[in-house]
C-alpha cells in the first residue's frame, strides 16, 4: 500500500494507536481520524455534544471517576480518564472537519460485532450523504485468547491483532455497497427515532436496548461476600465477550452497578462505584439471611 492520500477513520482511540503504529512501521503517512464518542449509549437524535454529556451525568449519575485513594483528581482529564468525555466540543468539531474533508479516499475500519463501531460508521454515513467510501470489515476474524485456549473468539478491535495482521488488512478495503449503505442508513434513521439509552448488536444487527440490558449479567457475578467493582466489571466483560459480541463500555457497566446500589439490589462498601479499584459490592445481607435454613 502506498501513501495514496486516503483518510482512515476508526471508532476507538486504541484502534487509532494500533493503526498509527502500523503506519509508522510501514513508513506510511496516511491520515487517521478517530471518532472518540461512543454512540452505543446516550441520546443520538441530535448531534449536540453537550446534550450527551448532560445525559451522562443525569442517567448514569456520572460526573467523573473518583481516585482509588483519599487524594482528589485535579483535572478534567484525570476525572474522566480514558473515556470519550475526557475530550470536549472542540475535539468533536475537529474530528468532523477532518472526517468530512475532501480526501482522495475514505476508509472506515470496523467490525459488525461492535455496537460502537457500527454506530460511528452509520453516523459518518449520515453526515457524509452519498459520498463514496471504503470499509475494512474484520467481523469474521478470529483469535485465540491465549496459547492454551481450546477455542477461538472473534476479533473485537485492532488491539486483538498484531501489527502484521493489521498491515495485511490494508489490502482488504472494498467499496461500501449501495445495498449496505441503504440498509445502514435506514437502520440508523430508525435507531435515532427510537433514541434508546443503549444500542447493542443482536441477532438482526444493531438494535435499541433498555438501560438495564446488562443488569442480570452483572448480578450473576455478585456474591454474598464483597468483591471489588473493578473485578466484577472485568469478569462481566469477559463473560459477555465469550458470546462473540464486543462488550459495552466499562462505564456503562459501572454505572449500572451504582444504580443497583441505589435501588437496593446491591450493598456497597465504599463511597462510589466510580472508584472501582477501592469500592466493593455484595448481594444484600438481608437476602442471605432469608435463604439460610
């Protein structure tokens, strides 16, 4: 592949890091634009960035992560960590200026097993109108999670691959078909009209979901003894990943644990689930007493 004036669009900052590493390794200087806002949750009926931040604070009771010690976070970057909302409106505007600029080619990188990727791609198509583009679709790629694993799972993002495999994918770009463009456009129009709290990948593709979609998966890992929030969330992510669909953002699951503490389904030891390395959760002790003989 040559430096051909293409713009490569990814939908996760970690994918951008991997792709930049591959380009540097291969001596390529093609531009990369990263859409850092995860549209798989929150309102999508309006492109208003600040409205999405307000929704996050109200619906997830989230104003930022807490430190796992007594110290306080001093900056917005620290408080929001690696979440998209550590950015700002200017970063969002800069992405769209770049993503819709008149490059010779536009290449979208995605897996159709990721709600985040699909939402980002569909929103790009909506804003780009009928502009031609290509896609590098790695939906059917598999990896073995460890050298000793007996089974494989599908790839969820570019970090699942080594740089040589990502480099090979550069030759797999194909024009987005008219059929897929039409189908995705209609699907995105419907999803924006529904404007549900979450979007997930179901049997028929991207679909709306309630905010409680993952509650039972989280509760399945809870016990009558305390466990750290971080461990519960990571275990749930691993379990969901085994179903061959990319799990939701860490924030989504943490926020739902916080909500279940508020409605009494879980007990908390600590000040907030948003200090996941310090806070611990357990099933209500009253429930445990009721089931004892």
